[in-house]
């Protein structure tokens, strides 16, 4: 163990190398001053000032080089807020939804402890009615011993567990077709084995039985996280594929299920034991049939060979003499070998230990120590100040020098303020409204108050604020955070209701909101990009197709708001109507303009106290203004609304208070419905396949989906919007999937949603007749709009 020491020859960063800074400063000063300075030694006050400033700069460089975790701490004794800083631990950002068949095999073996092995194969299409994208799963469960009478319930529970795990990670437009459990064929072994002296007979026999058992019925071996870290495996390789929780399985452990076994291969498989010198007369008995020599054992797809644990068929010989091992000790040694083979690890704590967030050390980075405190006392500008008997000339010179140095002091103090706010600059705080920071010198520079103007604080804040291009700089900081994960967004990749003008601050702010949303939901947008909806789980914010999250963000929608329009209408007693949006009040326009009282539009969603009808035309135009008042010759109070240049009647009420309340409620209802009019659903045609035998006619089920949109009311007939949506959908959808877009009006969406959710409910409950019926109805609905889809 060596004592810590400072290496005097270690090169320094120029930012903290005083000699480099002083040499650079002297060179610049000489070039700027020309022949004015003739004495460049330390007795020159200018040289003294330069030296002090260079020394102060080394402190700035030192703090700027602090570990980033120190700068991201939010307070003394605090911690880094990963969500705020858009930092994701390795266990979240590296893994992805399973993609390959081996990925799914690892996932099932990891999540279901009773599985010894699992094989997944694409279902072979045999007729025109068959659907691509379906898989057959074969399970090997060692606990189901040959000849045992296993109750049906545990088998059904195992199948349900496999289906649940698969559906949580099911890829878009794919599904399971069948789950079968292999039958275990009891297999006996006969052989004469010559052994050496390196191990006991019991250990050797147990090793032989284990090797033979794992050869006939392979079970993947797991390894720990620490073993991979010690071997130098990088995180990107460790976390390749789905997140594993109980040990890592190497790809070489996932061989296909054997359909033929040759006896010579069996010999080679078990001869690797270090204490085995030779094997003679090996034969296997499978279901009363014996195989020997070069025989081949054909294994049906639904069968796996299970070795009998009784070792009486194997005879051991040492130096020509037969050895009789103790059967009890053999079984104990064999149990140890199988326990090691089937060992599972708890990786959650290991992930935190090996790939947790660094622990920062808090320091008051912003605290500034004035340069003037470092000057010799004779200058009279440090904390000691001037002598009481100093002359007026000396006092004036000290003030002049202090004022001269204040420019440098302010720049350096602001540098530290900027450094202290790194955690704000690189954050997902949407409300962050400044990117340049400052601090005043009142508490850091000694005796500075007489030199500061009365509006010093407000003036400094104004100067910094006026020179801060917040929108542009905030977007650049967010671009950096997105680039860490290989993501980007610009004005061309989001739909901007206000126009995509890069110089428009509002457009820039909308882009900031989209980037913040993407950073906050980055795992859902990347990890689950190819994942389909989990049809076995209840609908929830997180249970959606992987492509939905980023598409919603790019279209300006809430990333996880899936409240159906029909549910919003039903919960609030709202009805959409196709009739006229209210009586026109053309002849009352002047009275309304002059005498009616304006009603402010509510900001929050209303409490709807009574059934209400909202004309669909109003959803498109919206409400520009609401007023209440009395029309000529009437005692009641009328609620009127203006859209464009036209006033229309909403309803009438007996008194002013009731009219005001009704007007605000009406405006809130219109806003609520308009908000939920924009809907987005993904219908995977593969999941509609159950009704294909009862629904004749052409319909493509293979790797095909329909994206159902209800656009904002103002964009319903906007071809540019529809083209933009089509491009965004294709950009986010896996390349092998054909997707079409269907744009519906709010009224059509209220027809679609009950069909969609009834279908989802049937899939979740697993009732075959309901699945067939709802699939047929939903398919026919989509087919009815086929000519209108893009």
C-alpha cells in the first residue's frame, strides 16, 4: 500500500497552471501597452494586479474541473436527482424489449423459476388462413418427473405465467400461438467406466451423471454480474437484450432443441470429466428400447430425455478392480452439481452496487473570494482597508483601484454563479427561464458599498437578462442531453400549431416542451419502441404500444393521457350534436358589443352540473369570447358567444349569477371536449385474427396495423397535418410493419372507441367467443373506412 503523494512533474491543465496564465497575461499586456510600461518586475503595481488576477483564475479553473457529480448535487448532504438531470441508470437505459428468439428465451427463464429450458419457434404458415408473426413455445419443467401424475391446475398456472410474461414484452404485431410442455422420457444408462485416483468414486460418478443429464436435457447455466464485470465485459454488452433479474445467460447456453442424439456424441459429452480414463459398453435405454454403438436416438418435438437418477447401471473400475461407490454420497454430490447449475442470483442490488450513481461531495461552488483580499495591505483595498490617517489622495487612489478591479471581480463572481447552476442548465425543468446567472459583489468585496450605484442589483439583473437568449440556449442544452442518448428533435419533427418559424419564441418554447417530454419519457420511447400493448393487463398510462409515446410527444399530445373521448363525454353527461351551433344574433350585434358583460374563460376543467349538448361545429371553431346580458324586450339573461365576427346564442337564464356560472361551465365543457377530441389508438391486425374464419373478404393480418387518429378540430381537414402524421408514424414504426392511418371525426371516434375497448376487454378476459365477436366487429369498422385511410 503506497502513501498518497503529489507528483511535482504531473502536467497541469492550463486553467489551473499559474505560471502558464501569468506568462500568457504578461504577453498580452506587453502587446497592448506598447512602450508605456518600462518596468515589468514585481514592484510594478500593474504586475502585482496581473499576478493576483492570474492566481484568482486558478481557483475558477479548479472549481470548473470538479467531478460533475459534485456540481449536480442539489444541496449540502443532498443527492443527484436523476430524473431532473435526465440521467438514467444502466439497468434502465441499456436494456431493450426482447427482439430475438434468444432474448425471449432468456426472459422466460429469468422470470419463471420452475423452467429448466424453453424453446421458441415461429409458427409455420400452412394455408392462406394462417397468420405470420405467431410463435410456438415449448417448455421443459424438470420438476414434472417422468410418470408423475401432475395436477392440471399447476400446468395451467405455468402456461398462464408464460403468457403473462410474454405479453408484457410482446413485440408489435406478434403473438403466441401455442404453449406446450414437453413429455419427459425416462432414460437409463449402462456403461463401464475406468477412473483415476484424482477424485473419489462418489464424486466421479456424480460428475458423470450430471454431465449425462445436462447433455440429454440441457438447462442453461447463469452467471453473476460480478463475474462479467471482473472479466471486463462493457455495460453495453452486459445489458444487451432484456433486463435480467436472476442471472446472465450466455448465448452459447441456448442451443436449439435436439431432434437426434448419436451415442458417440454422448460419450464425448461425458468424457470431459478429469477423473475418467475410459468408457466402455455405453448404451441408453429409452422407453424400453436400448441404443448402443453408433445408434441414433430420434427425439420427437414434444419429448425430452430425462436421465434416471439411479446410478446402478454404471460400473466404475480403478486399476482393473471394480469400485462400489456409496449411493447416498453420490446423490448428495449430484444434488450439489445441479444446485450450482440452476443457481439464480438477485441482480437488483448488484446493479446498484456496480452501476449506481456516483456519490458527489457538496461544495459551495458559488462562493466568491474577492481578488482585492489578496493584495498587500499597502494598497488599502483588502478587508483591512486604509490607515485612519491616510491622506485624501491615498483614499481616492484606493477607490479608483477598487473600482477598476470590480469589472474583473464581477466577471469571475458570475463565472462561479454560472458553474453553481450547471444542474439547472442541464435539467428537465420546463419552467427554467434563464441560462445566464450572476451574483452581486456586496458581500464578497470589502468596503464596496460606496462604489456601487443605487440600482446596482436591478441594473445587473437587467443587463444579464437582456443578454440572455433563453429560448435558443435552453434548446441547445436540451439538444446536448438528447444527443447523449442518440435522440434529437427540431421544429421539423414536431407539429407546431403556431407555425414552424425558428425565430418565433413561442415556437421555440413549444420545442422546449417537446424535448423535455422526450427526455422524461426517454426509456419508454427507446427501450419499448417495438413493444405492443399488453392485452392481458388492464388499460393504464404505461400500458400502450411502444411507438405511441414519441408520436404523442411529436404531435403535442400528453405522452400518457389515454382517457377515451367517449369516457369523457359519458362521465360528464355531454352529448355531441350535428345540429346548428346556436341561433345567430345578427340584428342584436350592436347591443351585445355595447351593453353585454364579458365573461372570462375558465383555465381549469369544469365540474359539469347538468347534461349538456355541444355542437360539433363549435369544436372546430372554438370560443373567442363569451358575454351575458339582456336582449331587447327580454327580462332573462342571455349567454352569447362569439366565433369570428358572429354572435350566437348559447342559452338563457333567469338571473345574472346563474347566467355567469352557466357561461363559464359551457366554455369549460367546450374546452374539455376539444382537449380530448385529439385521440390516438394503434390496432394490431394480428390480434384481430380470431375472427378471420367468420369474416370473409380480404383483410391483411400479417405484420400490419392501423393507427386511428382523431385530429384537433382545427386540423381535421388539413392535408399538411395528415401528411405530417403519416411521416411521424412511419418514422417511429419498425420497418417490417405496414401501417396505415385512419382519421376520424369526434363523432366517428365515439363510435370506434366502444368497439375498441370491448375488444381489449375480451382479449384480457380470454373468452374465445367474445374475442371472435369483438374482433369481427372492429375489423368491419376499420374495413368500412379503408378508402379514407392513408
